[in-house]
């Protein structure tokens, strides 16, 4: 396993939980155990009465490091089109999950994809799962994004190597789209099966996902709502609320501030709210009433959307509140600066043992605070940055 992955991502609570490192691990020694980051399986070789711990990671190519979206992020893709969208079947809906479902059904029905790796939820236990859908029925029956964490990309190996799917759509929060994109642009033959299989990525707008125990600790015990009563969960940054949809048709809304303690730790390091590395992004912010905001950033994304429009499953409206999206972008900028401070702290720790890192520390200091300058104060000479604070 990469030392950088352990020290710079796991130890600093920056892991997004996308699951890409588990899928890409060539030794198969990374696994999940409902933690904030993957765990490393220790394997032993037994010879007679002696037991030797195998050090598989020491001769590894470090595909986990190469694919991790937290070690080296990707530049945002340029926006190609922006519109409000809703399903145009019998029941018109602007719920993001419904719009995504219609995009996937149209793509599958016309042969653009043969399967979907997606975030879903077991309707009985409310346990989040990484679902592989390889039929229209499986796509339609999915509950979709519920903002409960599950390592979506961990299911890639089953989809590609066990089920033999060759034209996959990947659906999840922005970190999942970024992890998939890292696989798609990696320059190594070992990851080519993933590159050949992943066709399109769809991200939902996301301010953070919640750990699964939120259902037990907050909804059931705190609010007194039984899991058998819950149909689904939706999170909206537009009004700052978590909506709990119930099977009797009613709903309960709670401020996101009340469920923030259950947010996955790594979400605090995420600076991508609008799915800026995905082919398609869908959310509620900025959309017209009864619609979802739909963003395409690649020609592949455009083809999938237009295919759904021609199939009569999605209709578009050229009206989006750009001011609301700009506000979301401002939040992203604030998170980007916070992440830069995290990276600066990591550099300072490295500088204690590595003199070569000190040059990087000075440069990062200048990037964050501005170039230090001399200033006279009370007759004394001082070196200050950031306006003298």
C-alpha cells in the first residue's frame, strides 16, 4: 500500500470513501469494514511451524495511489450546457434520482450502456449498497442516491471481471465521478480494463454524505421514525435541509446542521459540489420549479442527454438560476482554500524530516498568505505576511 495514501489521506481524515483504491488494488489486500477509510488485510504464509507475514505492498505498483482523487485532483471540466430537466413519462418529475433514472433507461434501451454501477439503498433495511444494474428493471427499481455512504467503485471488479459488462455508467456523488475519472485518464496498461469499460459518469450535487448509522442513531432513536416507515432520503443545499420521505406520503424535514455530526469525515476536504469532473451532473440548486438542474461537461454527456430527449424520457427547459450556482461555486472556493491549508500542514510535517520539502513549504506559504515583506512597527523590524497579522 502507498505510504502517501496512508499518511496523507487516511491519517488526515481526507478519504472520500469512493472505493476506487479497493477496486484498483492489484494484490486485493484492501477492503472496507464500515470505516472512514479502507483497511489493509495482513496475509500470512505458513511453512511448517513458521508463520511469515507477506509484505505484498512493498512490491506493488501503487495503483491505489495513482487512482486516489485525494492525492492529486483533476482539473474541472468545462461546462458545455446547462438546463433544467424533468422526466417526460406518465409521471413528470424533477427529482434528481428520477431524472438520472430516465437518462440511464434511455441509454440502456438504445445500447449506449450495458450496465450501471450506482449508489442505492436496500428498501427493507435502509442499508446503502453499491448496486450493479444490468437490466431496465434493475435500473428502474433502484432507489438511487440517498446520501448514505457506500464505496460505489468497490463494485467495479464484479461488474467488469465477473459479469463481463463492457459499457458502464457510473453514478454517485462527485467524489465517485472523480475516482472513476482518475481511472480513465491513468497512463498504465494495468488499468486499461476499467478505461475500456467505463463509458459515462453521472454525479449528483452533494454537500456531503452521511455514515449509515445516522439512520439508527438520529432518525430512529432521535426522531422516533421507524425504518419500515421510510421510503427515501433527500438532501438539499438550497434550503439546508434533509427530507425524510415516508411511505404514507408525508415527509419530515430537519436542518442539515442537525445531521452534520454524521457526515463522513472526508467530505470536509471535498471542494467539488457540482460534480465538476463528471460527464453529467444533476441536482436541485438553480433549477426551475418542478425541475432538476442538469449540467453536461463532455460530448459523451451531451450524447446521453440528447438520447434521452429523443427517446421521450426527458424534457429540457432553458432556465436555470445561475446566481444560485455561483453561490455554490463560492462555497467550493472556500473549501478549496481550506483544503490548501490542510496540504500546507502536511508539507510542514514532512519538512521536519525532509529538508527538500522546505522549498515547497515556502512556496505554499506565499500562495496562501502572500509574499512576506518587511514592516517597521514600534521601531522594530518585523517580517509579516497576510497584511501583517
